[in-house]
């Protein structure tokens, strides 16, 4: 993944956020990671003060999204990203504890690019995040228009 | 939504006066009928008497007329004989006189109960007739003895003529009397008949009235019955509705519990991942730390590593406890999650051949059975319509338990059989294992509870899971056990599982 790609990590559990970051780094991904602990601050960052998302035009973003957020639902964030003119091509990776079939289908229907269930067991968790990191290192991310 | 008890259907106020009304109407009806019958019988009798009296009067009149005729005939015979002296004229005289006597007797007897005047008339008539008869016989005997003149002289005295006139007058009087009597009797008979008709008419009107009243009462009763029926139906409807509402409430509560379990298990997992994650991080750090200490010590020329080794041991012990606890907690959370998943799974009832299914389960356990030197017997058991997966889990768990808790010193015997009742089948899973303490017979069905020595792997989930499933399948599970001798689990299931609309879906 080119270095200019920014990883937007929306994850309300700071411990999870730290573990994810550590394991992504271990996979050799050195891109900038911008963490958000709640949905609204992430939305403010993504869509800018005018709410159009134009603020991120020309930037390459990859969104790592948790669905269980305290203030707004991750599904809502996903929908808004995929409906936005500037952000819709940015890959969204859903990384969440839920493995409900209906929820997974809904996310893909809304345009999620990858859905990964957080393993409960830490070994598997770190393994999954590390593999995700490896995956990040090879994918192409388009710039927001 | 809850329905308050005030909504209960108020019972329709009963009307106790109705039975009384009905009795009164019926009694009145019967009373009137009896009265009419009595009056009718009385009147009919009177009419019959009237008719008899009319007939008697007519007969008497006829008799009186006959009297006149006989007298006339007697006189005619006498005159003929007196004129001609030919005894042929006397041929009928004696019979006529006998007829006359008989007739006057009839008249007298028929006036026995009559009025004084009529009886007097009849008696007078009898006397006159006797006198007349004597006169006739006297003249005849005179003529027969040849004294024609003497006989004629008797006739000429006009004594016989006077007698005849007087007789005629009395007969006339009697005729008039009888005519009056007849008129009276006919009018009495008419009035009797009129009364009879009136009474019958009144009776008919009364009966029609009572019938109308009875009809009205019947109609009102029918109406009341219909209302009552309607009320009962409405009450039923309300009841059904309430049952449906309660069921919905329960369903909702159940769903809430399910989703609660799901959320709890989910939310418990998140911190657990952190604990596990950072414990791993700490372990990694420990290695780094001790490496660094070793390096620093080497640089400082300290060769005594014993303190480091002791420290490392303490670390190891602490980490061991933490990791064990984490693993245990992870298992428990997974168990709750599993249960809540099971609770939300929708059932698909199909016809399940239970014998076949249990034999399949037995086959998959052949290894464990052999290992423990146990034998499992599956009797032919009835098939039911239910959820196959759930049934498999129930019986796998029960048989697995039976195998798991067999006694090591006795050859294990496990037996699966069934008992049938209408609508339900009770499946029995019997073992000769170590049994369950009486104090634990309820507890074993609770989550995370286990009975007896904790020498077998397990979390205390199996039976809780089994009971939850059996209940969801519309059945129940009980156990009978003899500590140290064995246990029987009795699973009662409906022959046909009915799946209601299930709102069990959850994110």
C-alpha cells in the first residue's frame, strides 16, 4: 500500500485500538493511522466542517470500522461513506465482534469491501489483525475524487 | 403490553324473576284449561239433561195424542155396536181399552216428578177415562143383553158426551202445559248451548292469550340465551386475545433475555480480548525486560542470575493464573453465547425417526463406549415431528452425560426407551452410572452447575442447554436417580411441534 494512504481507525475500545495498531505495525505497515474512539468525531473528520467530504478530495483513505460504537452505529457511518461522492471509493474494512449473518449481509449490501469478525481468542485476534495488515500492504487504494 | 384485570368481562346480571313468571303463566294456563274443562263437562251434562227432558215432553205429548185417538176408537166401536148390534164392531174394543189403560198409566208415570197441577190433571184424566170406559162398557153390556133401548137411553143422557168434552178439555190443557214446558226446556237447552259455546270461546281466547304469552317468554328466553351465548363468545375472544397478548409478552420477555445474554456475552468479550492481548504483550515485554537486565548485568559485571530466575518464576506463576482465568472466562462466555444462539435459532419441524437418530448417535459414541466398556441398548421408540437438530443435541448431550458419569467398577449399561401418551412421547435415557445426589436434582439443570466429584471435563452447560431446548420444543425434562446406582432422564415431547411466528432474530 502506497505510503500516502491514511488508515482511519474507528474503534471505541482503546485497548482494541492499541492492539490493532500494534499488530498492523508488526505486519510491516507503516502508514499513518488516525484513531477515533467514537463515531461522531470520525464523521466530522471524514466529512469536514461543511459535511460534503470535499475536505478529503485527493486523499487516499482506508477505513477500519467497528460496528458497535457508543454514539452512532458503524452501519450508519458505512452507509454515509458509501453514499458520499468523494468517499465512496475508499475501501471500508469492517472489523467487529458480530458474526450475525444478517448483519454481515447488510454491510456488504451497503458497500463494505471486507468484513472481518474479531476473534474472541487473543491469539486468533492478533493473527487476524496481522493478516489484515499484510492485506493492507498489498492492496491499492484510489484517491478520493 | 399488559391487560389489567379490570378488563375482565363483567358477568351479565341474572334475572331471577323469569322462572317465577314462567311458572305463573304455565300455572294460569293449566288452571284456565281445567276450569274450562270442568265448566264444559257441566254444561254438556246440562245440555244432555235438557235434551232428555225435551224428548220426554215430546213423548208425553205423543202419548196424550194417542190417548185421544184410543178413546175415539173405543167410542167408535161402541157406537157401531150400539147401532148395528153387530159384534164385529167390538173386535178391537177390548185391545183399544187396554191400550188406553196402558197409555194413561204412562201419562201418570211420566208426570210423577212434574208439577202439582200437571199431576192433578193427569189423575183427573185417569179418573175421567175410567168413568168413560165404565160408561162405554155399561152401554155395551146393556146392548149385548138385548136392552138396546136402555143402552141408547144411557147414551142419550149426554153423560158420555160431557165426559168426552171434559176429557178433551183436560187433554188440551195438558197439551198447552206440555207446549209451555217444551218451550221452556228448549230455551233452557239453548241457553246451555250458548253458555257452552261462550265458555269454549273464552277458553279458546284464554289459550291463545297464554300461548302468546308463552311465546313471548320463550322468545325472550331465546333472546337472553343468545345474548348469554354472545357474551360467552365475546369473553372467549377476550380470553383468547389476552392469552395471545400474554404469549406475546412472554415471547418478548424471552427475546429480551436472549438478546440480553447475547449482548452480555458480546460485551464481555471485548475487555477479555484486551486482557488477553495485553497479557500477551506483557509476556513479550517480560522477555524483552529480562533480556535487557541480562545485558545490563553483563555490562555491570554481575554474574549472579539467581534473583532473575526467581523473579521470572513469579512472573510465570502470575501469568499462569491470569491465562487460566482468561481461558475459563472465555469458555463461559462462549457457553452463554451458544445458549443464546440456540435460543434464537428457529425450529424446522420434520418427521424424525427417533430410533434411527439415537442409533446414529450411539454409533458416533462407539469409541467412548468401548473405552469405558459400556453397552448402549436402543429400543424401538416412536417417531415424532420436531426439530431434528435440537433433538440430536438433546440426546447427544444426555447419552454423552450417561457415558461420562458411568461408574468405573461396574459394566456400564445405557438404555434408551419410550413411553407413549396421547399427544406426547416420553423418552427415557437410563444409565447405571454414579447417580445424582437428591440435593442436586434441580441444580444440575442450571447453568454452570455440576453434581458429584468434579473429576470430568465440562462447564455445567449440557443439561441447562438440554432443558432449554426441550422447553422450546414444547416439552419438559425430569430425572429420577438413585445415588450410586444410576439415573433416568425423562424427556417428554409433543408428537407434533407447532412453530409459532418467531421474533428471535437479533443482530
